[in-house]
């Protein structure tokens, strides 16, 4: 094998690794922001997602609120891709969070990768934090 051929193959291999690695990272759904609003014992949750939706085969299709132990408190199913609407915000109301629960997490899902390892921790005792806000309207 000649030297230019080796360099060409090495460069091609690096390019493939870079592209594949970028797809794995870019393919995950991102939680941009979430807002929790307390209303008379239940919560309304607005969550903004960003995802490279490509169509029906690969799109962000859900987000949910879970406790520290993984109990699901509410799920918002997304029934269609948002290819031309990025980022986008969707709402879920009527979420019951036990009074003694102060920390919850918002997780997001896409059809190809499943539940993203990136999630937002929300401290319901705080008015705002990293990627979240909390309002109490009792």
C-alpha cells in the first residue's frame, strides 16, 4: 500500500468516526427549559425541547416528570414530528406531585434513541434554576 493510500484511508476513518460520533450526540433530544406552575394541588408543566426531527421514523415523541426514585408522575406524548418547529414547547396539566416531594426530573424521549441520559433536575422549592422555573399560583 502506498503512503498516500494509507493517509487517505486514515483520514477517511477519522472522518467516519467524527460523523458517527456527532450523530450520536446530535441525535439525542435536548431539554432546553421546563416551567412548573402549581395550581390548586396539581401542576402544569411546560417543556421546551430541541431535536433534529427528520420525520416519522426519528422525532422527539415524549417527555415526562419523574421522582428521584424513578416513579413517573406525568408523561406528555408527542404524536408527530416537529421538523420545521425547533425548538418547540408543549404542556401537560394535572400532574400530581406529592407534598413531601421537592426534587423531580424532566426526561425526554425520541423514537430512535429512547430516553435521553440528559435530564433536568427541578427543585420545586426554588423559583428558578438551571433550565427551569417554578411558579406557585395557589
